[in-house]
C-alpha cells in the first residue's frame, strides 16, 4: 500500500503543529489535515506561561502582544487584592497569530498541510491507517488526533473515555485605550464565585480577552457571571487595590482614574474544555490522541496549551520509535502521558476540590502569604508542580489523600446545590 505520509496529523493547533515540527526535523514525512483556512480565530485566553515557552523548540516571542507582571485577584468580585512580580509571569498572544506561527515553523521543517480538510473518522487496517475526510481518504502508517475538544479521531478510535466536560465563554472586548494601556501588564483573576468557576481578563495589544469558565453542568449560570465581570471592570472597584499593590511594589505603572469604558464586543463564544479524570489509554493501534483531543487540560485553571505542546512532543517521540522499529507498539505514549501529564492533572483536580471547600479562606491566604504568591509564580513558570503541593504539608502529608477524598465530597455537593440554585441561593 502506498501511503500519503508516514504520519498524518488531524488538526493544526499547538498539539498538531509541535508534533509535526518534531517529526519533520527528524526526517519523518508528515501530512497535516486542517479543517479551517489559516490564520483562523480560536476562542482562547492565549496566556502563555513560561512552562509552555520552555517546551516550544524555537523562539515564539515574535507573536507576543503583552506581558503580565501584575495580578488583580478577587473572589466573586470582592476581597480584591493585587500582587506584582519583578519578572513577567505570562505572555499574551492571539491564537490566530500564534497557531499560524507554529504551523509555519512545522512547514519550514518539512511538514505538508492541506487546509479545508475535515477529518471524519480513522479506520485501521493491518499495515496502515485510513483517514476519511469530506473529500476522500488518506493513508499513513500512524495517525495523531490533534483535532481539539470535539475530536473525531478520538471518537472514531474509542479514545474518549473518562472525560469530564468543562465549558468556557470568551469575548474580545474593545475598551478605551488609556485604561487599556495602564492595565497592559495586568491579569484580572476572579475565582471562588461558584464551585470550579473562574473568570479572567487578559490584556492584548488593542483590546481585552474576557472569559469565564467552569464545569459544563453549571453553564446556565455562566452568562450571569460574565455580565457581573463586565460590571466589575467598568465600575473600577479594583482601582484602589491596584494602586496600593503597585505602590507597595514601588512600581512605576500609571494608575487608571476610572474603570474600563467598554466600546464594543466581538466573538462572544462558548467552547468545551475537555478534562480527562482518570489515567487511561491515549492510543489505540496506529492512532494516538494529543492535547484537547485527549482531554489534557488543567481542571483547576483551564490551561491546555502546555499539555497540548508537551503531548505533541511525546506523540512525535513515540511515532519515531515505532517507525524506526525500536518499539512494536505505541504503548510507550500512553505510559508517558499517564506518568507525566495525568499525574499532574489528577493532582490539579484534587487541589480544585480542596479550593472548592473553602474558596474565600484560600483566596485570603494567597492575599496574605508571600510564600503562597511565590509558589503561584513558580507553578506558572514550571519550577514547581501541583504534585509538589502535598509535600508542603510536611509531616502531615499522609493526610493529603483523606483530605482530598473529603473535599471531593463537599465540592460535589456544592456544585450540585449551585447547579440548582445559582447565585441566588448561595
Ligand atoms: C475560552 C478558553 C480560554 C482558554 N485560555 C487558555 C489560556 O489562556 N492558556 C492555555 O494554556 N489554554 C487555554 N485554553 C485551552 C486551550 O485553548 C486548549 O487547551 C488548546 O487550544 C489545545 O490545543 P490543541 O492543539 O489540542 O487543540 P486546538 O487548539 O483546539 O486545535 C485543534 C485544531 O484542529 C482543527 N480541527 C478540529 N476538528 C478537526 C477535524 N475534524 N479535522 C481536521 N481538523 C480539525 C481545528 O480547526 C484546530 O485548528 C482556553 C480554552 C478556552 C475554551
């Protein structure tokens, strides 16, 4: 059977393009099938943490729009406090630019891409795989499903088990340039307003990306929360905290004298955030799934680009081993994803349960503790991992499992109660 490529990749998001780049630089023939035309809009905060940038095998700074050094925290838009960092914590981009940039690097390295080719399913034969699209079919040795949250590859290959659905709404919002400039290095983060829910504002070059997210079961309350978020940003109750946070840090930033004046909104959209909640299979025969297609997103923060990039790299390494016949199967991929990424994501899920039991107490603890703030920064930079948190309990770390079990129970109860009563019956 003549194949179209050694490896076919469905989807040109970060998981697909990084896998393609890693394969192409090793001389493997790669074909990317992407359903859209590029550059294309993608709903995403597009906050890039250091740990993502460390994993990207080339400099991504040409597509950065802003960098974040300040965070204005709030809990249900109250108890507002500001923290600053001398080093940037996050770089912000827009996904149309970022994804087109990664794809160009993969193409430069030798990958081929066909746009407007929507993958419907993958069929496996003894010696090859067939990728069926709207216009025909393509053949390869191996297939990487990097086709995002609603992955057709994962569905047709039986790789969508143990998924918990999350959901987020986001919009690109135009505001007055003066306040935008004053807040160009500031992330707004609201958490604890409802179980598992959070809201964020990322400043971009000429607008704000404003979003809210949480468990899909609570989606009916999310627009109420989104509107509260806009009100909070407009009213400017955060300015006093911003001012004292910056003064404390001797920062020279300009302080805005009013809240944001919202001039217009584009692209208000919802998008699923799939979360894998159990170690399980990430490959079946000749097919692997990476990134959102595998449910590799952080249940605590919704962050998924790191896991997309990292799983893309692991997928490429497993494909190379298989093609060089150093490995008879793709088992090593499932093992690596479970050992490295799922261990971290399961710990994030436990921390989420713990947070949901006492959100305001934890919020205030982060506000008052320099140690907690430093730990927050280290997690963003990938210098510390969620899996390290249990060690912070010192001699009591054996109680971690029990604490997580009880907090899961409380968290589930609170989520159910909120689902029924919403913000009115808190
Ligand atoms: C509102 C929101 C905000 C977020 N903010 C952040 C953030 O700030 N930081 C962060 O790290 N993560 C964030 N995430 C998560 C992040 O967007 C995803 O985890 C990440 O995009 C996953 O990358 P991926 O390559 O797996 O999939 P995607 O980026 O979804 O890419 C999939 C690609 O496959 C293509 N495709 C889909 N179906 C098919 C098909 N059938 N055939 C062919 N091609 C197909 C799509 O067009 C797309 O190009 C956010 C998510 C949401 C919803």
